[in-house]
C-alpha cells in the first residue's frame, strides 16, 4: 500500500502522452531486437504467449490500437504474468530512459521525491481514488531513477 502524504509526493500520469515519464509517450525504443513505439506496446505484448499476437500489438498504430490488439479470449496470456508484470514494466521504462538522455535528466531532476501514479481507478499501478493503492508505476519510476543515479555516479568516479 502507498503511504506518502500528498505534500511529500510528485503526482504523475502514466496515461499522459505529453509527459516523457508516461508509459504512453511516443518515445520509441529498441528492446529484444525489436522496435517498440511506446512502453505500453511492449508491456501489452509481453502479456501474450504467441509471437504472432505480440507482433500485432507491437505493430499497432497508437496506444488504443495496441490495447485493442492485446484483448480477446483467443489471445493466450502468460500464466506467470502477475509475478513478472512489474519486471516487464521496469525493463521497458529503463530502456526508454536510457534511449533518451533528456528523459533521464527529467527523471533524475525529481530528486528524492516520492513519485505517484495519480490514477483514480487503478489501485495496482496507481494510488487510486483514496490514495491507498499500491502505486507500482511510481515505484517502477523510483527504482529506475535509483539505477540511473547509481550508473551516473559510477561513470563520474575516476
């Protein structure tokens, strides 16, 4: 459960395409030898078992089309998805940040602030309406920020 007080946090939206920290921002990246239009495309595709289903999601033009392509009873989903979904999201966010230095700078500029996905309805990725959700997307961003900060410090050492 998320416990930071509102005044101690920076609230973000993972659904805002204009925010580079969002999973739907149009910042393509390469991962696993493929070109992914957004983090959301990668995340949705990795839920699916069959490569041809993953490809339909990857090649979808736009986030809404990717979401539609990922749905359906005939799309077989991974059995371990609940265990790996935050790892998948972290990989995609990290790769996107490493691909775009200005986004890395933006994330690092948040300092040590608690980052919160301000979703009113998503209690897993966001904080939910009552601010008691798990905030996993905020945690992903903070974990990526810590890794990027560590990498920058390692490079700065003589």
